[in-house]
C-alpha cells in the first residue's frame, strides 16, 4: 500500500488570510452592535426621565391641593371673610415648593368659558398655578 503524497493545501488549520478576514468581520459586527446598543439605551432613558418628572410634578400639585384645602377650610367662616386670600396663597406656594420643581408660576384672574381672563365678575377670583420640571408641565386652577 502506497501513501498519498502530501499536497501543500491538505494541512490542517487556517491560513493567515482567513484569520484576518474573520477578525475584520467580527470587528465590523461588534462596532455595529455597539452603536445600536448605545442608541437604544440613550433613547430608552428619555421616557423614564419624563415619567419621573411628571410624577414629581403630580406629587407637588397634590401637596399644593392639600394646602389649598387647609387654607380654604381655615378661611371658610363667612363668604365676606373668604375674599382676598387666593393671591397670597399662590405666592406662598411658589415660595414653599420652588426647590422641588424647575419653576412655579401663578397668575390671578378667572377662567370663564374655557378662556383665561384677568377681569372677573365679583367674587370669582381664581388662581392658575403652573409647575414645570424638565419639558413637562402641569397646570391647575384654584378659586376662592
């Protein structure tokens, strides 16, 4: 029995060219995967931040509403004694909760027929409180 002669291509293993090409393909795929994962991770953080901001705004508005009801019951002796406290309430809330949100704005006036006006019929004084945190805002109306 005779042995077959060894050809130069019948040896086991990979050539240098095959190794370099496979490393290049792996590097390109790794770069694409890294870019995709960075884009996905950064875009998924935005809704979470917006949700946290709106939750913070909701918490502060709940506190303001509780303060409003406390002031309302304290000033509810007679209708004549009730008038005039709503403006002080707005400035007090802007001072009290300014560290918890980016900005608190309040404006006195009245809300008539789905429009905000500064001239009101007597006894219908209203205050609009706007809370802003990040790019989220929350607005509530309080009246005397």
